[in-house]
């Protein structure tokens, strides 16, 4: 949870995290050495919120990172934003989570931001070294989260 000081100062960096699903599995991506944070950690499709519209940013990140257009996916759920404080990195994030169903997973192509992808069952997320609170972020868009 964010500290009162962080909440007061509005120091949260807004980001989107997109989970792609196909046949009950979730796509996770291993971040490359070229990204600014959490190199080598598993994550969803993610990026900084560059506009007022998190959904628009989610579509933009999918196009950039995995080569999918709006026609390649169907929005399943937009989750409630999650505030995460990473004291180790001295960062505070406000994550806007989304879940999209992918029509043709074979269309997915990684860009430079990620070096590997895996389709996992949601409960397997605990077995991976992930960006902070990825499991909690996923829970916002699956089940009753």
C-alpha cells in the first residue's frame, strides 16, 4: 500500500498492464535487458500511460510489443487500478489492468522490450520472477478480482 506521503504528493507513475488470454491460459513476457525497469522479470504487456485513456494506451502497447491490433483481440475486462509501492526501486506505480482474449495467438510477435513469451495457467504465476504485484494485478481481471 502507498504511504500517506506518496498519496498526498501524487508520486505514482501510471502504467497499463495487459494480460492476453487464450484457452484458459495467460501470456507472460520476459523483459529484455534494454528496458528501463525490471530487466529479466516476467510481466504482461505493459507501458507508461501517455494519455488520459488507459484503454487506448492498452491497445497501443499491444500493437507495439506483440503486434496485435484491436481486431485481433476482444476486451474481456478492465480492472480497478492497483497502487504498488516498490521500496527497493524507490518507485510507486498505479497499474491499470486489462484482460483481452486473443483470436489468433500465432500472430503474436515480440519487439525489443521482451525476449521470451510463455502461455501459463493463472496459478502458475507464483513460479515466476515477476515485476512487483503481477499476481495481484492479474487478480483484478480474472475471477471476481
